């Protein structure tokens, strides 16, 4: 193992010398670094799979009314809150009808007052045999008929007011406008889709895994996730597993919930680290300690006050930490987590608190 480490160090120095960045003959100055100790934990090995973002809850919003679009209050990609107006229909004719029905109600109220007065008078005279029973019954009919007409007009007015309220098509939940199908001046009819909204609270990742990995996952499990478009890392939660496997590949799909992303688009790429083994003891180090060289992963440790470079084999991604299975990565070994970008093998280092 020592010979292998010596060969790697020699190769690194050769590359540095060929690029003209080799240190001076008296050696590079001491570098200020921060270190963290290696710890051992029982974790699962992970495998990386590529999934896609999607909104698990999408509403294709339509209208119950036919009418002319007065204005569209949103654009594709806008974030909206529950109850925000999306599309306004023209209500000019509807407003006139509401005014007419309100005036008609006032007329009916006047007529009711008049026929009631007439009925009360005839009822009194009928008791004294001053009018015929037919006249009294006609007056009662007119009074009752006016009351029924008022009820019908009130119901019609309420219907018109409901239509006016529904001429403002509002967001049923908070989300992002995915599509906008109409614009001002468009004629719409009942059932026609005007706007589609995806719920930001139901943003998921759909990631395929081989069926033999199902034994290592369970609902509620936390998984490291990286959103490619934003180079953003976060932790997702396994919410469910699709009940139907892919017919050809036999892959099954995980449904992983993540935090809302304001600029997320459906079908964006996401990388998920999925458990792929039973738990075993691994050396856990900070992800910041890992550096890349010629496609390989390395870390710097400190030995006798100097930087010493070691190759590492990463088998588990744990958010901002990784698990490695190299036998020489032992608990308590100091690993450089800051200042490793410009370090050179055997360069003197000063460890900061």
C-alpha cells in the first residue's frame, strides 16, 4: 500500500512539473487548512439514478360559463397563491341583468304591499258580509302570487350573482402556471381549459431503480438529491413507489418529495442517491474534503505537519458527506476540509482551529 501511495505522489509531482506549476526548490510555503476527523458509521452503500421532476398535482382550470375573456392576469411560469385571479370574463351584459332584477324586486315589493293591503281590507269586509267570497279569494291569490314571484326573482338574482362571481376564475391552490391557453378577446365555453397550474407543495422526483433494489428502500426514507439545472443539493423523502413496473426494463419508479422550487420546470433532471446494500461500517468524511484528479477521487490528510494525498473509493453519498470503504481511512484520521484546493503533496500545512 505504501509503494502505491509513493507512486501516486510521484505522478502528481510529475504532472505539476509538466504544467509549470511545480513549487520552487525550497518548497512551497505552509498552507492554512482546516481538518475534520474521519468517523465510522453504519450506513448503506448507494447507487446514483437519474430521475425527473414532475408536479403530482396539476389542475386544468376551465370555466363554467360561456363568455368573452376580459383579461388574463397571469403568464406562463408565474407563481400564484390560492384564490389569486387568473382569468376575468366580461360581465357587461350580466351586470345589466343584475341591475334589472334588482329593480324588478323593488317593483314586486311595492305590488306585494299593495295587494296585501287590498287583501286585508277585503278580509275584514268579508267577515262582515260586505264582499263576496270570490273577491276575497282573488285578493288572497294576488297576494300569494306576488310573494311567489318575489321568491323566483330573488333566486334568479342569486343565480346571476353566482355567475358574476364565477366570471373571475381563481387559483384553486398555490402553484406555478404551467400553461396559458387563452388571451384577452378569446371566446370561451364551459369545460374549455384556460390555465394549468402545478402545485408547488406537490413537487416530486420520479426515479427508476432496478427491482432488486426494492429490498433496501422503504417509505419515509431520506435520500440525497441533486437538481441538475440549479446545481442544488437537498434531501428528499421517499413518499411512495409506483405499483406498476416498466414492461421492458422491469424498473420500478420511486416517488420522492422535495422542497418547493420557485423556478422548477416539469421534466427537469434530478440525481438521486438510492441505498443499494445492507448497512455496513463505512468511513464517513465531508464531501468538501474530496478533490478530483484525472477522474479519480482523493483526499488530503496531515502527517508530520505535511499534506499527504490518499485515493478514496466513494460508495455512499449522504448529502454533504460521503462514505468510503478504504481500509486505511480509520476513525480520528484528520482530513482536510478547507484549503485543499491548492494543496500539493508533502506541502507543509498549518491547521486552523
